[in-house]
C-alpha cells in the first residue's frame, strides 16, 4: 500500500493534481454561477416588488418552485430535461444527430436558478428596507426611474443586501458538490475517484473537507473586505 505522502503528491503516483483540478472546477463553477443567480434574483425581486399583480404572481411562483425543490432534483431536471428537449428539437432537422449537454453549463444553470430564488428574497427585503421617500426624492430632482434606481436605490440596496448575499455565496460554494452527480470533475468527484482507486476514503475525503473549509475561510475574509469597502464608500458619500 502506498504511503499517504505518496498518494498526496503531484505526478503519476499521486492524486494531488487531480484534487486541485477539482478545486479549480469548483471555484470556476461558483464564480460563473454567482452573477447569473444574482442577476436573475434581482429581476425576480423587482417583479415581486412591483405594483403589477401579474408580475408579483410570476415572481412568487418562480421562487416557490425553485425554493421548494431539492437542489439535486433541480440539477437532474435541467441536465436530463435540457438534453431531452434539445435532442427532440434537433431530431426534427437531423434524425441521426446526437446531442450531449455540457455538465458545467447544466450545473451553472441549475445552481443559478436555485441561487436566484433565494437571492430574490434577500433583494426584496432590501427593497422594502429603503424608505419610499428615497424614490420620491430622486424623482423630485428630475431623475428618471432608471436613474433613481441606479444612483439612489442601488447603492443602498447593495449595502443592505450584502450580508445576506455573502451567506448565499458560501451556500453556493458548498452546493457545487452536487454537480459530481452529473459527472463534473469537482472536488468531491475527484476525491471519490481517488478514494475508490486507492481504498483510502478517509484520507481523500478528509483532504476534500480541508479544501472546502479553506475556501470558506478565504471567502469569509473576502466578504469582510468587500463589506469594509462598501462601508467606506458609504461614509464618503
């Protein structure tokens, strides 16, 4: 049996390069998903905060669906459902064509819609925390609705929503482990392969634990820096 130092080395006899490649995929997926989820969540929050009943209903239905489904089920529905749907459309043109949906994109979309459903609630709470007079003050000095949102409301919205969004980032980072179920080579999948091949599950899942904890610590430090920067910018306004 190989020693732990050999197994945790770089090169053909070790697995460290594979595990760190999985870490790269994990971080890349989280970073790609974050702006997608926040953007969708912001517009869903706008819909739920709208005075139009149809928009509020649509926003509530969206968040109810994606907050009510397990994240893994959402991932399977998007991965296999998109593949089936695209395959059906392509067969109308080329009956012999075979389409395979990229697992990274599927994971990004699935995690993005789940993130957006929770982010919309954070944004909605932030919208409701901003006094109505802020909007009226912007209109009174001649700003359009878009300018009021961009110059008056949005800076306050970010400051209020930031703590909640920081928690969602940490949740997203951990939820990326789900994509191992559709074959994406993230930390958990690479650790699982190494554990099965070497029959050293504690070693490699322990290493995966340390990597996730390290990413969480780095993220927490980064979030505190962002919060301080936002606080300083508010103080100079």
